[in-house]
């Protein structure tokens, strides 16, 4: 059966997974059709995720640095925020990137079809366009990159405009006086960082007994300390029982003995669910699990060999760079290359203040999986550069194999941790041991030196700290 359009490779979704797969497949000489329901390409990451959040976090950082300069003898006035101009700048950053993706698709002759896609068989798909027309597409191979969406909570009036998900929070409709952030994970805390800097009084409530569940506790501590002092309250091990929308505000009740409180806005950031259900994948014979994930093998093949899945809709951490790496693998597998996805080197970063980043093995995971490891931790209070940039609460931690000294993982907290984590990521990919890091001459004075110093602590080159 041949559709209105035939694709060698059909890519469903144009996020960092989908466009990376589409472009790699086109570069490998395959003929590619990419379907996206939105008018702009780039998925969650470019439009309502990574990029707009980082633009706003940049401004938050400028404000926070100006504030801390006050204790070093330089005082700026309170920030005057023109929300319309800030929003327009953020949207300009996004638009440049999404236009760039569209240009790259055009340059590669990747055909983009706009509309809601649904599988109708193992080699066919239907796309309902925004103008009401239906396009049928037949394909030899398909890559499902449909992404994920925010979870909603029962008992919360999500229809009230003052109740936001991350997309709503990024819209920056106003700077609320009192903001409740439900969920102390990466997305919730990044948005908390933005609104705190812009002047909101922030309360965070998190069900787990610590912030950023998944990160080692020693890495989270400097962040928890800083925001513990700045925010109105951080309630751990607590759930929101109800939120009632009244004219005078959003009235929230909590579990335990946390007192009721009223907020001007509520951000719900309690996780994301994969978009695997609702794509008609059953018609193609593709298994979707009960959570909405599409199970895949190391080549990112589903149980139907010519249909692959990548990104947030496939299992694993919901991160843009993970989606992109899988997109490359999927395209190469379809082109007949011996590619496979190895999740070991996927870094995680919370772009909070301070940033928290980790890659490879964490101590939490090592304990769960009973993996033998040794750590070396370099405290940034012993780094001249860290002291000079208000980063003395930071830490650089290396995990190594006790037998071979091989780098197994790393965790960093402090300014620029998200950039610094690339080096141990590289060490991990190269199979380097701590001596390789210790012997690499790092520029002085830099924060990256803390990796060398942590490695020197590990191999005994240094035994004491100032
Ligand atoms: P997506 O980017 O979700 O793209 C999927 C696309 O498929 C969407 O455009 C969607 O419209 C389309 N689609 C779905 N179903 C259909 C259908 N039936 N028909 C047609 N089109 C369809 N990750 C990081 O690594 N770093 C960050 O700093 C970061 N910050 C984030 C901040 C926020 C606020 C959020 C929400 C997420 C953030 N993420 C970050 C996560 C990141 O955005 C995702 O991991 C990434 O976008 C996943 O890429 P993807 O290609 O799998 O899917």
C-alpha cells in the first residue's frame, strides 16, 4: 500500500530526537519525511523546554550575581523588569533556533508534514493536518520520537490560568507575589530559580525526602542550603492535598502538619509522561508499556524491527542530548551501520543556582546495584577561582574503580557544573583512569582544575588541602 507520500524513513516528531534522526538519515542518503503537529519545529526542548528556560536562567544569574556583588562593595539598584521585553527576547532566542532547524530540514530535503500523526498499519500512517485534510504516508522504516508531556495532579484546578505547568511558567505572564512550586525536581527548581530572582516569594513542596531525587545528597546540599535561606519555605516529604481557586488566590492544603497557605500562582512540575499511547502504535503491532513508554533494544528497535523509538518516548532519562544521541543511532541502524546506544555517558544537569551535574555512576546507584567504587571529593573552598566567583560551597567528586582507578562517574555542584561535567563524561567515554585526569594540565585558576585536583586526591599525588 502506497500513501499520498512515501518515505524511506518516516520520523514522527521534530524534537531533538526527531530532527537529529531525520538529519542524520538524510545525510546518510535516505529519503526522509518528518511529521510534526506544531507549526514550528524543535519539539519541547527548543520551544518550551531547555532553551527558553536557559534564557530566563541567564537573566536570573545576572540578577543573583549583581545581588552578591553587594557584599563585595559594589551595589546595583533593584532590577527593573520589563516583562514584555524579557519575554520578547526569550521568544527571539527560541525563534532563531526553530527557524534554524527548519532551514536545516530544507537544506537536506527532509520533507516536513504538519499535523497529528497516527499509525494505521505496520507501514502506514495518517496525518490530520491543521486545515482538516488528511495525508496518508507509507514508509519503509519509522522512527517514533513523539516526546512527553507534563503530568497533571488530581485535586488541582489545572484549568485555572493561575495554575501552570512548565510551559505556562515559561510564558512569564506575570511575576507572582507568592509562587508555590509543586515538585522539587530539576524542572521545578529551575523555574523556582527564575521566579525567585525576578522577585517572587517561592515555596517548594516535594514528595520525596530530598530535592532532585536521583542526584547524590552531597551534591544537592549546597543548593538546598542556598535556597533554604532564600525561599519562603521548602517542604520535603510533603504532598499537596488540594488547591482551591478563589478570587483572592489559590488556597493550598498539604499533608502532615504543613499549614494551609495561599498563593498567587502554582506551578505543577511533578514529572512528565511519555506520549507512546495515542499514536495508534497497536495498529503497527508495536508494544507500548502501561506508562506510555515504547520498549526498545540497544539499536532503538521496537518489537517491530523496522520501527524504532527514541527520546522521551523511549525508556531512560528524559533529556534532550539523550534523545539526540539515540536519534543518530536510530538513523545509522536504518542505514545498516553497526551502531548502538550506550546510556552510561548521559550527563544530567540541574541549571539551578548553584548548578548540580553528574555523569556515569552515582553513589546512590552504586549502593543500589552493589557496585564497588571509591570516591575522591575536592571541596571548592580550597579552589582560588571558586572563592573568587562566590562558588566556595561547590564540590567535585570522582567515582573510580578501586582495582583499576578507572573513572566510573563524577558529580559536581557549583557555578558552571553543567559545563564542567563534560570533562569527566569524556574521561568515561575514553575509559580513562583518574591518573589521566591528574596528569592533564589544567589552566590555573579555573573551576576545571577541581577535576584534576580531585583526581590527584584519588591517586595520592596530593594528600592535604589548604
Ligand atoms: P520532544 O522534544 O517532546 O518532541 C516531540 C515532538 O513530537 C513534539 O514537537 C510533539 O509536538 C510531536 N508529536 C508528538 N506526538 C505527535 C503526533 N501524534 N503527531 C505529530 N507530532 C507529534 N532536557 C535537557 O537535556 N536539558 C535541559 O535543560 C532541559 N530543560 C527542560 C526544561 C523544561 C521546562 C522541560 C519541559 C524539559 C526540559 N528538558 C531538558 C527535557 C527535553 O525538553 C526533552 O528531553 C526533549 O525535548 C525530548 O526530545 P524528544 O525529541 O524525545 O521529544
